[in-house]
C-alpha cells in the first residue's frame, strides 16, 4: 500500500515516436483471452477469507500454505519459501521459478505482496496476489525465452521488509541477472466508480542510471495494455512498494497501481464488495500481455504450420505497395489475410481466393507491417515492408 499522494499525466498509446512499440501478437492474445474472471474471483474470495494477514498470525501462514499449494496444483515444482523476521515475528516470501528456454539465467520478476494491515486486504493486495496467480496459471506451459520468477512478498506493510530481505539475501549474493522487475500493488479499483485507467509506474529516483531503461519498459507495458486490454493508461513514478529495494540495487523496474485509489486500504472495509472485480480482470489481461512481451513467449509450430508458411510467398518485399501473394496449389482452403501496423492496428483485411493474388497497399504509409495468414487449421506471420 502506498501512502504518498502522487500526480499522473495521461498518455496516448499511439503517440510515442521516440519509444519502441509492440506489434499485436495473435498468439499472445489467444493466451490473454483465457484469463478467467471466475478464477480470479474464486481465488480472491479464498484469500480474503483467511482474514488479517499480518506477520506472525495464523492467517498469513494459512495464506502462505494456500499460495504454495496453488502453485503445486498448477504443476510448478521450483517453489521456495524464504523465512525472515518482522518485529520478532517469522513470516515468509514465496518464490516460484519458471525456467526460460533461451536465457534461463536471466529473469523477469513479477511480484506483489500478500500480507495485509488491519483488514483482509481484498484490494491491498489481494488483487495483485490473485492476478499473479492467474498469470502463473496461464504461463505454466508457455515456452518463454527468459525465465520468470513469481514472487509473493510478506512484510511489505511494515516497510518493504520482505523485498529488502530478498534483494540483500538472494539478488546481491547470487548476482541475479534481472531483466525487469514488474511490481503489482493494489489494482482492484473502487466499487461504483468508472475504473477504466491503469497507472503505469516508472523509475524517476536515484540512482538515475536505470531510469531511462525503466521509462522504456514502462512505455512498452503501457503499449501492451492498449493491445491486450480495454484499459487506458497513465504514466507516473514508482514509489513506496516492493520494487524499491530492487531500484536501489540498480535494477530496471516498472509497476502497476489503480487510478481510482481505494479509501478502504488498511481497514476492515478492504473487502471485495468495495472493489471492482471486472477491473482486476482487465488489469490481468494487460499484465499477461506485458509478461509475454518481456519474457518473450514462443509460439509452438508444428510441421504442418511450418509447411503452411513456406507455401505462401509474397513479393516484392520491400515494395511500393503493389504486392503479389502466391499460394502453393496444395493449399486448398480459403485463406484470410489480415495486416497490422507496428502498433497492432488492423489496416487491411481480405480473403485470398486465388493461387496468385495482387494487393494494392499503396495507401499505407512507408514502414513495416505484419501480415497474418490464417485458414481453418493454420496460421503464419510474415513481415511486409513498404518504402
């Protein structure tokens, strides 16, 4: 929970000429569409039911055991609990590792705290906790280039004690190679309000050596929310949450926080009825798209899918806009062609009904586009360059 008032400014997803944009990824979107609002609400109901989860209480120990069991049920085996002391009471961080296939020793850290203060913490930070669990569920069998650590910190409400302990006792002594820290804290919104905006937080503090990379990552995250959720985005600065010990260690950080700040945090009224589960659903979708982007999800390709792509030829490439699409005679099914610009906006759509098809895309601006070819059983991606 954050205790400092902050100012934000609105940003538009499609007006960042100096930052890298993301192309809409059909495979990522297929995974995002499997986010379950029912699953999020069921997990949140269970978590809230444990009560006030302060260090040293049965409630937080029961919550810890339940979170560990959830990961075990999902099929994760690399699960660690890291005990430490808060005011003389023992509590634990929970660290789950999913190994990447290309860069197994470089990590995307997705974190949030599961301890609460004075109340059951439906929003602060039950919302972030169940969001991370849903990401872990949907990413379990997705191959990613980079490894992912899902971390549930305790001791956040007492001064980021759990995250400080992890940085000092794991990150620093193990010289952990961290690509990005993605912190999720209080993303439940407020019941009865229009919860249509998520705040994306970048590093603006000291040391400033990691600020530019954080700004870039935060912008890319905002772009992902535009591609994979229905939420608007605002850019603000990072403060007072579990990414700060990482920031002090020179790591690149980003984070999420609700736009409409709940008045019920740290109170018995931080219950599900006072937040917006539909908002959590949309934040989860954008977060999953973000995680796939930074961990670099790899789409599995069967032999038939590879053959499908090889049987589609487009030329010339680059072109002035006149493009010929040649289909191998073995492709008997009708093929749909959809073209997206670099920001993921659909700019052209047609059906390819002939073995040789001539397209006139001269109306498009110069640049790179992604062509998606799809029939009933296969999908292929090709880049088109118009100069």
